[in-house]
C-alpha cells in the first residue's frame, strides 16, 4: 500500500464506524430482513445520492425510509404523490400577508433533510420535474428568491411497478437523477413469520436517534477521500463504456439490445457507491467486488433496452450481468 492509500486508510479509520452499526441496529428493530434495501439506503445517505425504490405494496419501503429518518437527529417530510398535486405543493409558494401588505414565502415539504416521495409515478410530469430539479440543483427558487436546501439532503422515492392506470412513468432522462434504483423483493418464509410475531401486538416499535447530520457529513467527507486504485478507476470506466459500445468490448450480441448506454453521471455514481460499499465492509480501499456488488443498482435504470430486447424478454439487469461477467476485473 502506497503513502496515499495509507493516509486514506488512517483518515477513514478516524470515522466512528459505530455510526453505521447503530443505524443498522435501530432499523432492524422495526424492519425484518430487507438487508439489501437497508444497506443501499445507507450507501445513499453516505454519498448524498437519491434513491428510487420499486416494489409491490406491503414490502416495508415506506416504513424503512421513515425508520431510517428517525434514527437521525434531522428533519423528515413525507409527500404522498397524487394526480392532483401541484409543484407549489412540493416546493412552496408565495402567500399574501394582508397585515403587512406584502408577499411572504411559505416553504414546501421539499425543505427537509430527508424527503420521502411516496408513489412518485402518481404525480403529473410538471410535479416530477419540479422535484427532480430540486434534487439536482439542491436549491429552490420562489418568487425570484433562491433558497438552498440544507445538507444532508436526500430524496427517497417509491413507485409501484403494478397498477399502471392513472400513473405518469418517470422519463428516462429524469430517472438518471437517481443514484440508485432498487428492486425490492418479498421476504423469506422465516422473515415472514418474524413479521407476524412483531406486528401481532399492534403496538408501534420505538427506535432511537443514534446519528447526527454532522456525523453523516463527516463520514461522507472521509468516504470521498477513500483510496481507489487506478486499476479500479479503469474497471469502472470500462463497465460504463461497455453499456454504450458493447461491440467494442467484445459483446456484439448485446449491441442490438441496448438503445442507450449509461451517462457519465453513472460513472461518478458507481465510483461513489463503490467507496461507500467498501466503507460499510470496514475497508479503507475499494475492490472489484465492491464495484460488482453495487453496479446493478447504479446502472439498471440508465441502460435503456430496445424493442428487440423486450421481444426477447431481455432486461437491463440481464445486460448488466453479462457486462460484469465479460469485462475483465483487475
């Protein structure tokens, strides 16, 4: 390990890793199983990337996000997206104060550290666009005045993959604003039994706030400084380039199946998420396994398939799996 990596290891070791363990323990008190989802949400929290959670109703998506927010001494707002929602309902608006004879700004629920956008695909395009612009720019303009969103700022959005009537699917260009897209599955048999046991009493399960925004921002800074070997950097770039030009990467059979590959935003997100994944494993450096573990979540919504792929029932996950198996790891 060279001097740079040693310095990074020392820097990362200085972070109180009990922060992560404390959050995990508190979330596990209320949420049974779903380790994959919880870990990915922690990765988003430690990198500042937004998350889109996709899964059928009843899989504890909303509960997990709410519980995660409760473990942090910070502000949390939940927005239930509906077809009649307006951008002002999310961002805020100007209200006329009769006593003063002037307009004052009333901030919307977007002004919170953690925002849960529940069933985001039920809101019309103009509301989705307003939310996603705030996510990207980390600021909101109301009445000609710009307000910056306080860090840490994180949007965790959920959407239902079934029951598409009355929904407004997110455009692919806007989905790219999300760092991760998670597919949430059903619990195992044993987990289902444990859910029944915990919920039998009907009493709410309390959790404690064990982290602070300051501690999270400090962890983010150390994760950003974490050592990443040049070969890992090349590996990440090779994976992303393979989604754009699979034939050049030796996968000619994938070329007719990919409409558009991942954007440069995917390269940045994959590097950040890989560092956070290594951090959760207690390491001060990134390995190819970190990249492979997080790549499907970073890329699945950024690799757009063709009609030919749909006809052959090939998904973006299948394409990413083939790319990861083909691109040589260092």
